C-alpha cells in the first residue's frame, strides 16, 4: 500500500527549520525554499501552503 503524501519538518546544517512535501513514491515535490529560525515558523509555512493553494491557477510561462 502506498504511503500518504506528507510534510516533513527538519533542521538543516545551519540549524534552521525547513519543510518538504513528499508524495507516496518518495519524491519531494515542494519545499520551503528558505530556512526558518523556529519550528513554529516552519509549521506556519506548511499551514500557509495548505490554506493558500487549494484552488491555485496553473499559468504556463513562455
């Protein structure tokens, strides 16, 4: 049975908090792109993605 997609929270080598979205096949399809000073900041970033993007348009750039 495939795993559910998940957000992973972790500390990088600079001790900053980051998140990544991992899908069922193990691929990372999104990440925080920046480090956060606190775990709570990274958690707020995850919540922002969950809330802000459910109906986002797809725009093709030339």
